[in-house]
C-alpha cells in the first residue's frame, strides 16, 4: 500500500502542476512530512489521508490502491 500511495500522490501532484509545499499547506502539514509520504518513508494518518483525497478530489480507495477509479 505504501508504494502505491507514494506513487499516486506524486502522480496527482504533478498532474496538477503543484509543489509539495502547496499540497502540504492545504493539508496543514509540513513540507517535509508530505515529502516523506511521496518517498514512501511515512504513511499519513487517516485524518490527513482524507484531506489529501479531498484536495485531489479522489477517493481514499484510489490513493491506497484498492481501486483504479479515481
């Protein structure tokens, strides 16, 4: 799950042309924390995962690889 999450976070961010700091600010986390999610060295808590899914307008199931439908 961590690898898929990291890959999808990076993919979604690049599709939208955003920096890691822009996503981090919206999610109320540090840039370093968000970087760790993309680097697959840390997993977000559920509350943060929900914020990220809302930000990208995708489901949590998509982010964690349970479905390929956004």
